[in-house]
C-alpha cells in the first residue's frame, strides 16, 4: 500500500536551496507521504544532498537521470507515483507545515475536486519575504478563468487527485512556461472541480532573471498554449481568446516595467493588450489603469530625462 501523497520534486542544480526545501516537506504535520526527488542531470551537489536525506528518512527517494527538462521530469514522477494524491514541488520553494493536511481535508470534503491549491506568499530569490501575496480567484472557477491567467501561480501550489491522470495527460514538454497553466486548464475541461483554499500554504521564490525575463519567448510560449486550447476547447478559445490575450499582454507590460526595460517595450505590450480587448479597462480597472500608469509614466519620464531624444521624436 503506497503513501497517501506522492510529492514530486524535480531538481536541477538545486544545491543552494534543496536542503531547506526538503526540510519544509519533512516538517509537514501530515506525515503519510513519499518524496520523489528526481535529479535532472545536475552538475552540482544536488544528488549528494538528496542522498543524505534518503539515509535519514525512508520516505525520501532519489532518482537520477540525464537532463530531460522539467516537464519530462514531472511526468516521470507521475508514472512512479503510488499516492492517492500527487503534489508538485519546485526545489527552491517552501511549504508551510500545515499545507498537506489542509489539502487532504479539502479533498475529503469534496469528492469531485480534482485540483486543490491555496494562496501564495512571494519571497525574493535569496529567501526574504516581500510582503506580497497572490490574490487569485479561489471559488466558482470556470475554464475561462484558468485560460485568462494561471490562478495556481506555481506547480508547488498544486495538489492533484491521482485518478485525474487516468483521464488527463501530464505536462506538455513542448511548452516552457505555460505547461502548468495548460495542465490545470485541461483538468477543469475534463470535468473535475478546481478550487483554492483561502490560506497561505506556499512560499514562492521569484526572480526577474532567467527564462521568465525573455518576454518575447514568453509570448511565443503563450501562443503555443493558446493554439492547444483551440484544439481541446474550441468554444472556450472562440469566446475568450481576445480577453485572455489582453490579460497576458498586460502582464508582459507590467513585467517589462519591473525589469526596467526600455519604456517603449512596456507601452507596446499595453497598446496591444487594449487592441485585443479594450474592455479590459472596464472589467479590471484597477490592475489595468495601474499598469497603464506605470508604463506610460515611465515613457514620459524617460523622454524628459533624455530631452534630445524627446525633441527628435517631436520632429518625426
């Protein structure tokens, strides 16, 4: 008989954070779990750290493989999982001690619940709290809400009933950034309920560096995701594509501002968002107007900071 929960932790060069992350799993008040750490071709001491925990606690198991990418690695974990529920855990994030207990109670209260998630606290990449928390919709979630944006925020926040994977394929290895949003949407489209818990149960390490800094690549990946939606949920795509695109482009505009990129980049994303669905201003006035204020204000300040460029722009 397997453990109640299988925790799948892909790990690639995770040495600096791995021990703290594993400790947050072992500190769970709900104890009936197995932790599958899959070292995806790391070149640091990831495997050595994981092996030390395997010797200390029989629930921790280490698997190593040549680098295959995070989606393939998570899918391998799904294949090996023995638990009634499957939780995902990125090797640099942290769990609150009551996380698993809260999700198990959630599932036991709602037999049709396929995916349970919670609120997220954001921390800096060096582990300092930012004082910021996710404000995703938690109740009455429809497919379009999961199409508009990734309500779950991160796979570390997701616990999925294992029976779901008998009907829904795992992570799409052809996506690189939206693979989790795609999976969560497919769970809902398959008829399972998706619902959040109104508690902070995850501390999510964020960084402005890396893949997520390449905004053009993020947009290309979102387009691949949206093309998939067109195939498996054509009515959803037809009715909600413009709004979903507008929300995503607004997100890229906001991210360009946070990355302190050339102001025109954020302005261009915001213009395209409003062209896709100008009613975004009416539907979500606070988020939309604040983003517009940030990117357009940044552009104006930049023009006054560099008056020669400002004068040249007037002459064009």
